[in-house]
């Protein structure tokens, strides 16, 4: 049967199709598994939660799954899960684990392979394992230590889940013919969602929080405040770094005087440079000072002047250099290496940055708490008070690869599509690449009803789900699945 089905094309990201289905309310739900033998025996060891063919599910994995589901149900029931639901949670936990094992076993035998590098890529995309938007091995190792698994155990489990998912996607997409896929893509392209967002990271909020000179003076006036600012300084020290500099004197001649410049250069030494600059330079500003330009830093002067000044040695005189102002001859003086600015000379500026950062953190925390408690009236007041404007980056279609203004974030995309009404705010702060966002749905533009006939019959793909359910039941019987009855004892 598998060989007769057309492999799904890779021209479209599957998640975009799923979102299209959600918009039209045609969600392909997961099947609730009624496993024969939930009260039966046959489990080889008391430490096994279930046995599937030659493999088994450990009690540890089962209890971890129960804990995860209880956490989800706890939010639904305000922290107190009814007794009648607790047994259902246990059943759902083992059913989900058995389903993954059975389908992954079938998928592996039929050649639905997930490569190691795919697992690695998936791990790098998990926000919990990232730091500043990049994969952190330390965070990953800490998680493994917390859950009591080795990397090999955890990645093997993830590979099974991905393999089972690949089989699900194959059946969901594989039964759709090419014209249907084309219609679906056309419909997806013609649908769009408009949204707004507020970026809540302290770095983005710093620009809208004000700090007065009186506040700066007040924090520096106390011993505790001064220490806080001084401790903060290393975090922004690079912003106040003194650049490498060199003292330069210059004789400028007009652009028609190359011969004169060469003759003058032949006479110049470090000792007579100042006098000859007064006699020959056409630069009225430096001429009276013997050509002294003072200390220059990179970026202060024309590139050809900088290149010579920073490559030459002290007391060295350059050859004539062609510039747009004319010919310049340089004398190099004292050189200063790049260095950190003395704290006492920049403490007022540092204190201002510190106070802005602290205020931004406070605002971000208040906003996060209001979102978590769904206190949207207070949220509206706070955003207005702090001059926080919702940004409208424009609309995007379901076929777009990223959200305008934010980037490629599946989590934020799915959050937006989960909102039911225009104007709804998602009740959680969402993270992407180290930044935090509050998002609000504005409008969903769907296909005109007059074009309904163009919409593909997505219920066709339910045939794939029916087939995979039949396949699951048969392969479950082939593997002689046995579940430990003690799992459901109080």
C-alpha cells in the first residue's frame, strides 16, 4: 500500500497547510487510542510501563509523560485536577507513548528514516536549549541532568517521535493529488493575517523610558547607588572605550603643486617641520600652529590620511599624499593605544544608562505580569503611560516564510492563529531569538466566498488519517502490545 502512494512534495512547508486548515475549522484531531489490555497483564518487568514487541516503555518515561500532562491540565482546572480526570491523564500518557512506539517501529521498517543531523537541527531550534538565540550545550546538558537521561537516550526518544510524525505527515499529504496541492497553495497565498506587536525586551524599552539629571545625581549621591552604577559599568565599558589615536602635524599644498611638495619633502625633518608648515601650508587653521592637528582617531579624517598616520612611526615624515584638498605631508607624533575610559570621567553617562536599564526591566516585568493575569485594561493603561506603541508590520500570507518585523517563529505564528477574534491579545509573552513580544490579532482576510469552489476538499486528507489509524491498530496487534495494569492503581 505504501509503495502505491505518491510521496508528498517538499515545495511547501507542512505547517502552512496545517494553519490553513485551522483557519477553516477543519482540524485533523489526534485519535484517542483504546488499547486492548489496558487492564491486562503480560508485562515482563514491574519497571516496565508497557511492552511493545521486543522493546518496552519504562515507568520513568511514563511518569514523566504523566507529569507533563498533569501540568497542562492543571492550568485548565486552576491548579486542581478533578479525580475523574486523573485516571484519564494516566491513560492518555501511556496511549501517547504506545502510539509513538508502534508508529515509529512501523515507519522504520518501511524506510521512513530520520537522520541524525535532522535530530541535531531540531535540538538547535528548541528555545529552552538556546542562549542569545544560539544553541547552548550547557543548557542542553543541564536539561539532560534534570530529567536524568543521557544525550543518546533523549535523542533516541526524539528520533522516534520525529519518525512517527513523518509517517503521519506522509499519510496526511500523500493522498492529496497535484491539482489539490496547487489549489491549496493558491488559497494559502490568498489568505493573510494582520497583527500588531510590542517588543518587551529591556533593550527595546530603553529608548522610551526617560531619566532626568536629578535622578542621575540622586543615584550617584549615595554610596549604595554609586556602587550599583560602578558594578554596572563593565557591561557597557566598550561603549566608552577610548580609541587608538595619534598626534599628527600637517603641511597642506594645493593640488597643482606636486613638484613643490616633492622639493619641500626633501628638506623636511621633525625639527624644522613646524617652521616650514607656517611658511608653506595653505591650511589657515593649522598653519599658525606649525601644522598641528592634535590627536586624531580612526574615522576622523580621510582614509588616505588615516592609513599613513596609523602605519607610520613616531617622528617619521611622510611622502606627499594626494587628497581631495591637495597634497598633504604628515609628521607623526605621540601614539596612544586604545584604552578603557576612567569610570569617574563617564560615571554620569553610565548612571543614566543604568537607570534606563532598570526602568526598562521594571516596565517589562509589569507588562509580563499583566499579560499572564489577562488584565488587559491595566495593560492598556500601562502601555499608554509608557508611550509604548503597538507596531503594525503589515500583513502576511500563510505561504510567507517569516513574520514581518519579527522573523521566522513558528510559535508566534501559531499563537496569532489561535486567537479567535479581531483585537484579541495572546495571553502570554512570546520569545524569539532573545527578544520578547506581546502580539495582537487585527484581522484575518480569507478567500472570498464566491471562490469557495476553488478551495480544495481538505476532508480528502482525512482518508489518510483513517488509513493510519487502521495501520496503527493492525501493527499494534502484530507487536502484541501489553500495558502494565498497575499504572492505573490509585
